[in-house]
C-alpha cells in the first residue's frame, strides 16, 4: 500500500511515525528529519518527502490529509485527476471537506473522520531539529464507506495494533461526532485566541460568558438541519477545557505563529449552515470578524 501524508505539521509528523512501517511519503512545502516525542520515547524520523509541485495522487493508493485549511487549494490541486482506486482519509478539524474535495473525489473515496489525538509542534533543543510532541493519544472515528481498499486499511490497523483506537462507525454517527467537535472548537478556539490564554484559563475570564450564546446559536443551527446533539454539550465543553487545561488551542498557536487560522471552516461553517436554514449566528460572526482582523496583520503565509 503506497501511503501519502499531506502536510508536514504536528499531525502529519505523528501519523508518519505511526505508519512508518508503510514508508509513507510526506507532501508539503518543506521536508526533512524531525523528532517525535511521546511520553518518554523520542525518535528521529526522516520520511520520504515530495514537494507539492511534484507530488501527484496517481503515485499513491491511500492518502491521509493532515494540513490546516489554508492549504486546501494545494490539496485540491493534488487530487485534481485522482483515479477512482484512491482512498482518502481526512482528520482535519472544521467542516466542508466534502464540499472542497467532491468532485474530483467521489463520496465513496473520501473518509472524513474525527480524532481526539493531540499533538503540538515543538523544537528539539538536543538535536536542533523541528519536533512534534504527542500530548494525548485518543481515538479516530471513521465513516465506513464501500471502497475496496477499506478492508486492507482495517487489516493494516490490526497489524499495527491500532484496531482499538481507530473505530469505524456509520456515516451518520461520525457526522454527529464531527458536529460535536465543530461546536467545541467554535467556542474554545476563537475565545482562547482572542484572549491569548490556555484552555484552562479561558473558563475563568469574563469573555467565557460568550460561550453560552455560541453554544445556543450552534445548537439552533444543528437542530434546524436535523442533527441531534448531546444535551450535556455545555458540560462537555467545560470538561474539555479542564482536561486540556494547560494546552494552547490550535487557533491560539496559529495566531502566535502569525499564520492564517481555520476560523472559516469552524465558526464560518456554522454561519454558512445557519444561512441555509434562514437563521443567523451573530456571535459566531462577530468572533470570525475579530479573528480575521487579527489575521490581516500577518504575511500571506
Ligand atoms: N494537532 C492536533 O492535535 C490536532 C488534533 C485534531 C485535529 N487536528 C487538525 O489536523 C489538521 C492539521 O493540524 P496540525 O496540528 O498538524 O497543523 P500544523 O502543525 O499547523 O501543520 C499544518 C500543515 O498545513 C500546512 N499549511 C498550513 N497553511 C498552509 C498554506 N497556506 N499553504 C501551504 N501549506 C500550509 C503546513 O505547512 P507549512 O509547515 O509548510 O506551513 C503544515 O504542513 C488541522 O485541520 C487541525 O485542526 C489537529
């Protein structure tokens, strides 16, 4: 199985190490060795690398998409003449992968899942290399689709001892989990990025009062599209903040690194979905505008 991992960031580094026995090729802007640390283990990993300009989907059987949303035009170009044999897995946050990638991909080729794995970018002082640190090993939920490569992928997961953490559920069940994560991200990400605080600190400052309207607006939208959400979602959001208290959200990390954020695929997706059912999401709109205002000071990188 020829495996490509699109991206060279935190998630891509983690999955390149996890699936090292398949000799994955990383696709991105800059390759090279990096250090992956997990608990007390520390490994130097040097995956094969292809730049976006020379990589092509026809070279691979399976592709894991692990980029941030601003890289989506490059991902679309990578898949533009994809054959129907290709299987694609996306574990990106936010929503809109299907709209962005079908076509050229068919619905049977694209598994959009959700993961609770947590990895942060780092720098290894000992080796002077870029690094990634696994802060939590969670689970990946994937929709079960009728693609001939899926049984091979499942066997691969069993062979690697990952069968317990990669779960295959109905498309509807995964879509629900994606909405839950979307809403959690739509609250925690922009608030922590605006306040420049960790996930734990955000619940203790006045800005957190906006979490109530963010949740209510998102809940009305999901209800209008027939998506039943857990009734204790407010508790789950606060609990997630406590469980990841010392973490900086990925949006705060993007702001610190002066990178464009994923706000348009998170809060922006809720706003766009609200419009399709004649609703409004004014708090999500306000936060999206504020994050965009911060981004206007960044270089276009
Ligand atoms: N990290 C986690 O714990 C975690 C957990 C769950 C889900 N996710 C999701 O997984 C996805 C990847 O996250 P990550 O943490 O790996 O992000 P990351 O460390 O910031 O890496 C992002 C990747 O996207 C590329 N990229 C970003 N903007 C680009 C642009 N404008 N043009 C070209 N390439 C660009 C980066 O390339 P350069 O390095 O060349 O800029 C890098 O390869 C995101 O959707 C994230 O929300 C992450």
